[in-house]
C-alpha cells in the first residue's frame, strides 16, 4: 500500500491512476484531475483546491476532507465512494456516480449536485443549493437538512426520512418517492409525479400536490396549504389538519380535519370521482 503524507501537489494529474494508497494531510493545489482513474484509496484530512479531483475512481474512502469552491465538478463517474465528516464547498459535485455514501457532511454550495447518480445514501448531512438530485435513482436519505429549490426533479425510487426540506418545486416529474417523518416548506410540491407517498409529515405549500397520479398522504399535516390536488388522480389522503383550499382534483379520497374552501369549477373534472370527508365540525 502506497502512502502519501503531509505533501502538497501541483500540476495536472498529480497522482493519476494511483492504485492502493493512504493519503493523509495532503493538499492538491492548481492542477486538474489529481486523482483521476485511481482506485482503492483512503484519504484523510486532505484539501482539494482545483477542479475534477476524483473522476473515474472506484473504492474510495474520504474522511475529514475539504473540497474548496474551486474544486468544481469534483466527483464524476466514480463508484463505491464513502465520505464522512467532509465539507464540500464546490458546486456540481457528483455526476453519474454510483454507490455513494455521505455521512455527517456539509455541502454549503450544493447547486446541481448528485445529478444522474445511482444507489446513493445520505445521512446526517446539510446541503444548501438548487437542483439537488436531478434524475438520480435509488436514493436513501436519513436526517437531511436541505435549503434549495427544485430538488429531486425526475428522480426515481427515493426514500427520505427524518429530514427538513425547504424547497420550491420539489420532486417534480419523480416516480416512487416516499417521505417519512419529514417537514417540507415550499411551493408547487410534486407536480407531474407518479406514486408519491408521505407518512407522518408536516407540509407547507402553495398549490402543492397537483398533476400527480398516485398520491398517498398518511397522518400528515397540510399547514398553510392552498389550491392543492388540482388535476391529481388516485388520491388517498389522511390529513390531520385543516386544509386552506382544495381545487379540482380528478379522483380519490381526501379526509381532513376541515377544509376552508373546495373549488370545483373545471368542466372537465367530475366532482363525483373524489370523496372529501371532514372529520371536525367547528
């Protein structure tokens, strides 16, 4: 096993195609792709300061390592990657990556991160930035704090637990997404999606849950939520709060504590196909 300790590397492809190495307290300065095409690496307490540090890599463990903003587009086409206690300041990290696990990481500039990735796990991680998780599949998340719009557009087979998401237009065009014990603050949640399930969640949304085929809400609160369920079909909603307004759902069953306004004004919507039950009468 090769060892690289307490060193500074400058220049393109500084440790290109390294196979089997412990890299400790190293700094990668100017120079693209310092570890491109490498495999079987352990990196601890390192710092990456330039672009494309881990492209086409496999079997990599990274701990207590920092990726500066200039380490843009840092981890593409990489497989079997575990990152713990890392800070990723660079945008557009993770594209076409597979089998990636992030735990106790901070991503303060996560714009366009985790695109077209497969088999991703996120745990105890904070991310800020728009367009997280575009077109990614098989994503498992626990304890994520996200502040960024348009998350998980066109994603498939996603499970999110115990998380807080501040995100406008979240989960658009998605398929087979389940959220459990989450809080979501945003607008226009889940449009054009298929098979979206929320369990024990609190949601705030203007015009959320529209154009969905297969929406399930189990023991959820819809707080400050209006004009929801428009053109939504196959609804099964058990809501434990009041709903500000429901507008033109296509079909399904909605149970809520109360509904302040029901709007059925579209000639193409048959009101008889949606059953709305109010459980509390003030």
